[in-house]
């Protein structure tokens, strides 16, 4: 019964596919674009170094900035930045302290992508606090790009990563509370949206990105979202720029959102407009878009940035010109 309830409720936020044209040019997007135009860089100067990340993650962007200031690569910066959130037990949707799946297991997804278009990822991995670093090892030290579950964990251990119980008392308590109803219902911006997606440009102007999460709270065992999947949760093309996502992964996966944003930028669109278009595609295909949140951030080769979400409440942290700032993202659903 509980299981059925879970699946029924989960399907509330699954996606009804409707053939849809591009949303560019619709009223909401025009308004949003004009509001954000001032954020875009109009000169030919390249803004670097730069770090941008999903949500309010000032400690993480500060760590990444510190790495960039030391002359480290964008790849080092995003890895080190993401590790800050992975180690923070208060962030209940990433790494240590992440909320578990419906059976009480904390399973982590992460990926990383470098300036050469190399990519590494781990999915559904337990007991290792820093999946982003394991993802980097997969990228650099194996002939593969993606390792799952026990294989990922065993690989991590073979590389010297320590095993840790990732289920904190606070997350265990929250799960036990949830079990009383077993009701799966994503709540916009509240339930578990703190997944960190981070993009950086280093002093050489090279771009890398990473994304790490414990996924949706109380998900079905084995469920994997967009965050570790190339092109969905993250995509980097060093000639063009990068993008990353947060929110209900199923919707991002079905539209390959981060790849879409990078391709739109390749064709001349600003990061801001490209994020709006990617959200627009999701809105067109999901009549139930009011029920879930998605947020995208993007950066192009010039260091211009953009962000857009379905609903109010998505925040972005950006470290540039020695300033670490949080900004509320523009959003589609203006009631
Ligand atoms: C997922 N996109 O697993 C992730 C969840 C997320 O903030 O972004 N939470 O679907």
C-alpha cells in the first residue's frame, strides 16, 4: 500500500509529453529577458576567473575562488568547491547528511567535466563522502565514464577513499518521520533542493563544471536523477560554455537540459536566454509544471552568466571580481 501510494504520488510529477514549439518569444520570457538584460556583459572583455553555483553556497564558491586565485584549474576549483557541500551535514541533499532513499540508504550521484570534454560520474554510490572526487578519478584513472552502486564504491575504496556512514541522526529522524505517511510529494524549494551544480572559468579562460547530489529524498531504491548524467545535470564545451541544473531530475533528463543550453549558446544565444529556453521546453511538455521546481545556471566563454527557474525561490551564488554574491534568479511562474 505504501509503495503504491509512493508511485502514485511520484507519477503526479512525472511528465506528460505534449508536442511543443520553442517557447522563445512567449510573453513571460520577453519580460524576464528585459529584467535581466543588465546582468549581461556587453563589452568584449572576458570575465575571469569566475565561479557560479546553484543555490546559496557561499562557502563552496569561496573555496573554488580560493583555488582559482592560487592559479589552479577550473577543474580543481569545481571539485574543491563541491566537496565543501558534500562534507556539510546540514545540507540534506548532498553527500554526508543527505536524505536517504525510501529504504533508508543514502545514495549519491555526482559528475565532473573538464575543458577537454572529458567526463566522469558515479551513480547511486553509498558510504563515500566525496562522490565528486570519485567521479574525477573515474574520469582520469579508468577507461570508463560512469560507475554505479557497489562497483563505484569498491573503486572508491581501491583509490583510498574512506567508507563513512552518511546517514546522520538528523536525516535518519527525518526519514523515520516520513515513513509514518510514506507520502512522496516534492515540495517546491523546500523538500530537498540544494543540489550543487558549479561552473568555473580559470585564469586561462578554461571552463569546467561539476554537479553532486543525494537526489530526491525518499526516492525509490536505485533511482538516479539528472545530476550525474552528461548533458542533463551538467554539460561543458570549452569552446562555448557550460550549464548545470537543479530540481526534479526526471524533467531535466527528458529534455537533456544542460546540453540544450550549451548548444543554444553555441548558436549565439546569451546564457540567460538559453536558460529561459530550456525552462520553456520543460513548461511546454509538462502541464503539471506548477508541481515541481527546476533551476538552470549557465556561463559562456566570455564569462557572461544566466539563470532561470520555473518558480520563485531559486538562488544563485556567484564569485567574481573578489565578490561572493547571492542573487535570486528570474523565474517563469509569475502568479
Ligand atoms: C535529482 N536534480 O536527483 C536532483 C535533485 C536536486 O536539488 O537537484 N535537488 O533529481
